[in-house]
């Protein structure tokens, strides 16, 4: 992973995050589809990284993808970074927080206009603050 503005030891991450958040955000896991309440969040507001508070997605960029995970078509500028993920016998584009490096999910080129991107993000990796 690169150099990040927010750096914590493994023990600090384990204290900060729930076991499920740790498995997803630090262990590159995936929550069960449909398991997170943020998938159904429809209020105006901001989704931020559960690991460091970095603003990630405006609720106006959220859409229902039918996948069981919160989906967005455009992140807050500069908030996320991507890497190639070759796990599970596939090639996907992993999305992680640009500030702390935590795994958030993946991005796919099958989203709605204008970006045609679908940022498929684990709900446990985010906090939501209503406007």
C-alpha cells in the first residue's frame, strides 16, 4: 500500500474497528450482500470512511444497483484510490480510501450516466452523516 496521511498499527486498527469492519477494511473482505443498513440509506448527506473520517461519497451520487451493496457513480474528488485486484480468479479494480488505505470495495464500468461507473462499496467501511 503506499504512504497514507493516516497510519495506524494493526493493534490500533483492531481497537478502532469492529471485527467485521477490520475483516473488510484491513483484510480486504466483503460483507454479506444486503447485510448493511447503509444500503437502504436515502437521506441527503455524506458517506465517509469508517477508518479515518475521509468524506467519500455524496448521497446524491448513490443509486440502487440491485447488488446488495451501497453503489455510487462518483466519489468525492481525491477521496479514493484504486489498485488492480487479482484475487478470487478475477481481475477487478479495488477501491480504497486515499487517506488511510482501507479497503472499501470495487469499481465496475457498468454504472449509470454520466460516469458509467459503479463504485460497489461495503457499507461497514463507511459512516453516514445526514445533512
